[in-house]
C-alpha cells in the first residue's frame, strides 16, 4: 500500500506502508519498502551500535516519520499524523506495543503537530 505525501521539494510521492495500526498511525516493516521511503523522502539514519537501536524523527508538514534501525537487516518505520488519537494509542496493550515504543510514537506525534515558519 502507498500513501501520497508531499516531499520537501513540493512533489507528491508514494510512501510505502504495510498497514494501519490505528487512525493516523501506519507501520512499515518490510526492509525494501523502508529503504525506498528513506531514499524518496531523504531520510538518513545511522547504523546502530551493537545492541542499541538507532532512532530518527523526520518531520514532514503535519506528519512525522519515526525510523528505527535495529541492525543492518531490521529497520522499521512508523508514519504518525497529527490526527492520531493518543487515547486510542494508549489503549493498545503493552504486549502488542511496549511502552518505550509508545513513548517514541508520542514524541513523534508531538513533532508532527509543530508548525515551522
């Protein structure tokens, strides 16, 4: 699946997703799709140190992309919109979404809401 998103250059491009978790929160776990999204939208993420996950927050208009690189083979993205419901996010059980991930998504949601002049 793809969602049309405006790039920093003003062009609408397809952002690849695997599925919707809740309204305004989408995930991409397929490495090829994540790498494609990174290339199209200019998202750069550092290689993680052993045992440490690398996080990158990329603000795009009223969206934020959270990219998590666990190792060279495991990279995940979450697309977070300003319309994401925090109460709905907080109702996801901890066994489905650990609290540290939930906190990163809340941080990305806060960034998505910021307006730059």
